[in-house]
C-alpha cells in the first residue's frame, strides 16, 4: 500500500527527472544532433523511455535520507533545546523547539507508517502529531511564559513519550536522556546581554 507521502516523494522525483530531461532537451535543441534525453528522437521507444524514467526515479529515491538520519536532526535540536532552557535563553529555546518540530515533520514524512515484525503497522504520524499537540505544546507554553520549571517538566515528559514511541517501533535501545553536554560546542547558550 502506497502512502500519500510516498506518492508525494515519487511525484517530486518525477518532476525533477522531467525538468532535468527537459533542460537537457532545450540545451540540445540548437544542435544538429538529436537530444539524448527526449526519448523518441534518439530511436528509443516509449517503453524504453518509461523504463529509463522509472530507473531515474528509483535512483533519486535512493538518495533521500532515511528516517534514522532525519531523527538525528531531531536529537541534535532536542539536546540543544535542553541547554537553551537550562540557561533560560528563551529566544534560543523557542528557536530549537521550532527546529525540533520541523525535523520531526521531515522524519515523519520519510516514513509515516512503520511496518512492525508482527506485520502490523505503527502510525508514526499519529504519534508525532500527539507529541506536537501535547509535550511540544507544553514546552512552547513554558517558553512563552519564561517558566523554567514548567519547561524542564515538559522536557522530561517528552523524553517519556520518546521512549514509548521507540519501544512501539521495536527500537527500545534508542533511549533518550537529558544531555550532559551540548550537541555543538560552538553554540553559546547564555542569553544575549542587551547593550
């Protein structure tokens, strides 16, 4: 069964391939030699062109990052969020929460439904939406109110939800924790001093 996001990714890949093919055709339009990308002017049949297009699509799909790679972005931003909250740097905390949400959205698009070893399907999109509407919303509210204790509590609650999702996805070994050091040493988490 093909999901909407798989269909969307497939359509994006088709659009890219068609654009590249069209640009190649335009580039060769002024030359006396037939275009190698137009399909029908170089002696290939429509079936060969379709097979070539399908191969190009599969190749482009293989270049897309998987959910694990995209979740690394979530982990980076979520870890940074902790230090922004800890230093009560509310603009930075708001930024990292936004980045967490955006990275999570991308990871869900990569695999909105996970097939489990039992054959059942796990609705990752539903879990992510619930996380966004509850724990992330609580963190957002605490950041807006500049309430460190509430933000810390909501952050800890989010970790519990992360563990639940990882267990449900048959990845119990992915145990999120409160970080003991920032993901990037180049970020200064202290609030900016007004000059």
